[in-house]
């Protein structure tokens, strides 16, 4: 009903019938007082009725509710044009096109206003935008405007309809790729942008977006190659240089990335993000004091910059001063603070108050931060649980017996799997201290291979993976194993014969690992469930791990992990080495010998003095593994025991059975 009435009001305004349109918007607002389109149409009707102050008041209310809606700024520009306030009109139209460049009316009025003010160059630039939009199909201009204003579904529907009717069109495919990127459907964005630059190899913006997608997919070698092509054309482009630095970080080349970031910092209009990137690389390299200085600089450069404060907290060894806690509290309480900054601040405050022994308010901030993050995630635990059942159904003894001897025989990889915050970084640091082992990072290559095998849903609605594993030939298994080794070669800078892949979520894919790399080692890093689950609840991850933002979600994930690991133990007996974090803490030397024996490596003293090993570490435990082993962390969760009843209940018998 509301949508039909909105359409009727639009038609009234098109016919310049402002009075009935205004009455209709006022009637609608009685039932939908915060509806974006109704408020916008009311402002238009007020302007057309000659009541400019009322229109501006309505737009101010609209901005408080929808600050990223370009239409309100365009309408504000119209109001200022009616008042003959050119500077204010220009500012409003610029805000509109900065959000949504597909607004021909704003560009045309900017051109006119600039020409009246004698700003020839700016007028020419606005005219070029008008001309560019004029060359595009109206459907794609409309879809772009919808996309920029956050109306993703109608933008996608309109774009797909145009492509079905007209075939390949560079701008339509690019827009559909941007929609895919917004929806995190990276494989679609990848394919579309690759096609775009094949059709238009000199389209630098599309190539830049293609490089961004490659980087998001952790295809850093390919991303770097694309950025280097762009830099050959425009060496000083700051966006290209920033993405170049990001690809270097992805490849573990932090020293080169630091040099680039520091160059970019000179004259940067918004230095906060650069300070943060510099700090992350310094932290990874173990330069903690320098990283702290850069994190503080990031926080100072942008008030309420939640990620800067959380990054300090995430060092685990940093202690906030009282004035920093006061600043964080004030920023978190401010209505002007964005949601993403707010949940970063909540996690940082949880850690700051925990360090002060104020456990009840600390838990409240952790709870609040998790709730905010959970609301943005769309996580569905049932999807993971269904996937685990499929793995158990497909990956049985018969499958593995049929493929005995298949796969690549290389013994190079050592997979460390399990849950995050279960001691995997400690195990990695011990092994990477050995002269024969390269420590890399949480590699995305196996999940990317799974995505490729998964493909699109089958007609029955089920994904092809893991069912496709039952249809692999011996040649397929060997090809996939060699592909994994080839794809991960970029992370093996030292040339050591063995390397670690510590992507924890790979426990879901042990069947695939065994089929394609039968001589790889697999280590299950396991931690007592209450300690492990609560440690995840306290952790804000840079990406992924969406199961961690609710106590029940974490408990269900842990139980699914135990269930699937029991299955692997049953169908692949002795294949996985289980290492309990508590055992490593209690008997370091015995645990180190056991790890090295399993990996076929001799004991080296450096593995016992793992904290002295200088290497890049990119996980939240990076500072902890640079200190001698300590027992303090084993019981930290008990400070929060009064509030963990729901977690204990959701874990059920896993609290005891995790040792079985």
C-alpha cells in the first residue's frame, strides 16, 4: 500500500501538483514516519509549494536517518538554488555526486553554477560527467544510482535484465561486478571484471577494481601484476600505490609495504588509515613499540577511530591509560559514532576493563560489541552443520580406500586446524622455529579450491561440494594437490622444504586434504571448550569467523567441530595429530618432541626457545608467542564464569567429551 501511494505521489510531483502531493505525504508519515522515500517526496513538495524553510527542515530530519542517501543532498541543492545561494547549492550538489556519481541533474546544475561563478575548469569537469552519463543506457544510469544509494536488489534486477536483453556491455558488467563485491560474491565479481578488461583493456578503473577483487580473494600475485600495469601508466596514483602496498602485505613482503605506506603518508589528507596499515605491518614484524606509536597516531588522526583502539587492545600486551579509556567511553556513547567504530570500541573497552579487573562492565562491553557485529553478519549456524553432515556422508572409508595412492606425494604442507584461539599460533611458532619449516599465514588457497569445486547450486539446491569428491579421479586428485602446491609457492620465500598452512577452518576439509595431499601432516589444535569459546567471544576478527559473535553460535560451532573431527578419526585413523593447548603449556618439551616426531623432524633447540624466533606473525596471538610460555591464560575465562551459564549449557557434554 505504501509503495503504491509513493508511486502516486511521484506522479503528482511530475505533474507539478505540489499541494495534493504534500497532503498525501503528510497522511503517509502518520503511519510510516521514518520512511525515506516519503520524507524525500515531502521535501520536494514543500519546495515546489514555495516553502523552502520547511523543505530544508524535512531534509535535515532525513539526513539524521539516512545520511548516505544522495537524493536528499540533491534536493537540498535545489532548495539553495531557489534561494539563490550558489555556494551552499554547490556544496550540496557535490555531496550528492560524491555519494552517487550517476546524478545527471546534479552535474548539470553544478556546471551551470560553476560557469556563473567563473570557475571554467570545474564547469568543464561537470560537463564531462554529464556527457559520460549521456552515453550510457538510461537503465544502467538508473541502476547505478540505485546501487550508490544502497538499493542493491533493484539495482541488480535492473542490470541483469539489461544484460539479458542486450548482451555484453562493459558498464553493465562492471556494475554487476560491483554489486557482487558488495554482496561478497567474489567469484562473480572476478569473472565479470576479467571479461570487462578483456573487452576494454585500457579501462583503468575497471582494471583497478579487478585488482581489488583479486586481493580480496587472496590472489595477491595476480593482483600485484594488475596494479603494476596500472602504475606503469600512472606512477603517482595514490589509490594504485595503496593497493600495491596491500598486495605486498598479502605476500608477506612487509618491509617493502612499509616503505610504500610511509611514502603515501607524506601529504595524506586522511592519514589515519595509513598509520593503521603501517602499525599492522610493524606488529607482524615484531616491532611492537613502533606499532603502538602508529596505532596511537591513527587514533589521534581520527577521533572515534574504533579499529585503532581495538588494534591496541588486540596486541594483548598493551594496557590503556585512564584518559584513553575515557576517550573510548565517550566515543562509544556518542550517537554520531558509526556502527563499525562502535563495535570496535566495545571490544577495546572490554579488554581495557578486563585488564583493570572490572569484569562485569568488561563482559557488558564484550556482549554489546558482539551483538552489534552479529547484527551485521547474517551468519546461519545451520549451514555449517548441514555441511558437516554432508562431509560425513560423502567421506567414508570406501572413498579413501578407492583413492589409496592418489594425490600429489609431496610431504611439504603441515596443516594446523581447529578453532581460532585454540593454540594454533603457538604450535605454528614452535614448528616455524625449525630450520626445515617455513611459517606462512592462514592461507586461503584451500578454501578457494573448495569454492571452485562447489560451483553453483545443483538443481536440487545442494552445493556440488563435498559430493563432487566422490566423483574425483586419481588424476583429478593429483592435479588438485599440485595446484595447491603451486598456488602456495608465493608464500615460501625461504625455500625451506616444509611449510605451514594454519587456516583453522580447514578442519572441515580434511577429507579433501587427504585425497589430494596424502603425505601432508595435519595437526588438530584443541583447547578446553569454555576457555576456547569465551576467548573467541572476546576476539574481534579482521575478517571471517562469523560464528564467534554469539555464545550459542560459538558453542554450536565447537560441537560441530568435535563431531566432524570424531568422523575423521574414525575413517582416517591416526591421520591427524591432536595437540591440546593445556598439554603444551604443562609439558613444553614433551609436546615439542611429539610434534616434531609426527612431522618427521629432528629436535632443534630453537623449537623450545620459540619465543626468540624472529618472523612475521599475523594472528591475534602474535605478541603472546613472542614471550616464553605462560600458564596465566588457561583460567582467564573463570573471571567471567557468572555470565557464562548460557555458554556452558549450549556446549552440553562437550565440556567433558572434548578429551575423548
